[in-house]
């Protein structure tokens, strides 16, 4: 699968709060970093997404259940937890898409209330490759939206980790993406 100029890599939410020691850690979330770093130079187009929540975001719960709509406070804008993992190679000129900025709305997808689709249309993007955190939430929703908007979409599974709450939600997310026509590949499947 050789990379082309009309391909883009979307790196989803590899932020401190989603890594060990963060407010909402994904098991082994930090392990996606070296895989993602090894892929970055192979893409002409790369976009990073991030949760960038106001302090009073609707998903924050004083007694979080760690499921949709009931999360601990995380990735609050301009806090250390919202910063990208320190070892992730985020270039200064690479676009960063902030999502979840409306206090009254959850936004898992990088396309949700952002200009990401318009940016891809302007760039002439045809294929989208998605990786990052978390498989069963923001990765899944970003990939499903990319497919819905007509992009040939691939999720790079070894460059993702999931919340997996309830147990089995990662497998269910992978099955849902596969059923939607999204390819599930590993970084070794790419011609890097």
C-alpha cells in the first residue's frame, strides 16, 4: 500500500490525559507514540486532533462511570493534561484540530464542528489513515465520519489503543468500522 500525495494521516488525541498518569488514561496509551512517530515522515499530509475542553464541559462527571457522557475532567484547554504526549513528534507547521470546545456538546470525531472536511477537500485528499486514542471513541467516530464523507478510510490498529469499557467495546468498535467498509491494517501493512 504505497503512500500517495492525496493521502492523509490523522493522529487522534495522543494527549497526556489519555496516557498513563493522566486524568483518563487509556491502558498502554503511550505505546502508540513510537508507532505513530515511525509513520509521520511517510505522509505528505498529517493532521493532529485534540480534545480541547472548557473547564465546564458537559462530559465531566464528579462520579465518572468512564462511559459516554460520564468522564472525569480531562484535556481542559491550556492545561498540561491537554498537551500532546511529550515524545510525539508534532511538527510546528502541522495542523492541529481542536474538538470538544463547546461546553454543551460532546465531540468525539475530528470532523465534528471543525473545518477538517473542508481542509481535506481543499488538499484533494482521497485516502484517510486514522490512528491514536481511543479506538472505541474518538478513533472510531473520526474514521466513521471520514468514510461517511466519501474518503477511502483505513484505521492503523497497532497505532491505536482503546478504553474498552464496557469490556469488549474495542472489539465492537473494530467490527462496526469493518462493517462500514473501513480497512483495518497494521503499520507493517503500509509501504513505509
